[in-house]
C-alpha cells in the first residue's frame, strides 16, 4: 500500500497535477481501481462540491487517510461490470491496471466506462508501456521474463501505448494522448530515483508469478534485478507512461 501511494506522488509530479482532461466543475467523479484512495482524496479536496466514488476489487484501507464527506467507496470487480446506471458520472478516471486487466477485457471495460459517463463528459486512462527505452542486456532479460509471465495470463505490458487506440475503437470521441517519458535510476534526478524504487518494489511483488511462469531461479532473478538497477544509470534508461482522455458520446 505504501508503494501505491509512492506511485501516486510520482505520477502527480510527472503530470504536474492529478489529471489532464479539461475538467470544469464535475459534480460526480469515479475512480476505477482506486487502490489506497489517495487520488480520490485529493480530487475530493479539489472539487469539494463533487461526489467522488472509488471502486476496487480489494477493500479500501483507510488507516492512514481520513476521507472527506464527499468521498465514498464501493468494492466491486470491474471485469464483471460496474454497478452504476448509465450516465452516472461527469468524469471517470482509471489508471495502472497493466497487471490487472487481460488484454481481451480492455474493450469491454472501456465500453462500460463509456456507458456510465454522461454524454460529452470525460474518461481518462493512465498506464505504462513497460518495454523500456535504452535498456541494457540484463534489463532486457528481466523485462522478457515479466512479459512472458504476463502473456501467460493474457496481460500486455505495453498496454499504455495502446490506450488511445482502444478508446477510439470503442467510440470515445476527441481522444487525446500524452506520453510522459520518465528516466529511471540516479541519472535523472529525484523523480528518476522515485521511479526506480517503484519499479523495484513492483518487480519484487510479481517475483513469485514470474518464477512460476518462467522457471527462472530465485537467485538469478535477484541478480538480474540488481543488474537492471545499475544498468539504468549506465544506459540512461527511461520508461513511457501514457495518459489518454476523451469524451463519452451517445448516438
């Protein structure tokens, strides 16, 4: 949970804010896959007259967060459909589901986001393309293992670069995509160090899945992961994040 909060602060710094869609005064906001609720909290504080709802497959832990009265949480599995009637929200936000949604489910999830968004209002998706820029040989090895493990579960670790196309294919209008290239390691400064810590934590979290899927030994995984950290400084490695936003439209 601490890593997810850390990830939130990292992206907020890279984006210079919590969203890119040209919002005015939304009255109803949905955060899909809200995690710790940190984004939901900050949006509720910014739009004090809006009702902000967060949904996630896991229960919300509020031990370190005191949510304002205009926040609420509802537990659900978005792959089974969102439990809201059509045209419920002025702004729908979703991010970092690269390891949660198999590729074949992305179209139906986006259709559901469109269904619950009022005509002309905004849907915003954020995710990473984990195939790094300027990877060294050990970095390429560990990414290939992660990709192999992901594919066995139907995941696409480059989903971030496809968000805009997926939204357009499902009829979202006026789609805009912004790519955020963030350096990794000590070479890129403070945000670069933040991203490396985040990715290292994520790599350790998914380690059991990767080992089970690839047959790689635990010691080899750890050695390659540590080499990856060193290589990022040597090769000036970076990673691309994509923010895609567009308007719901109804025929």
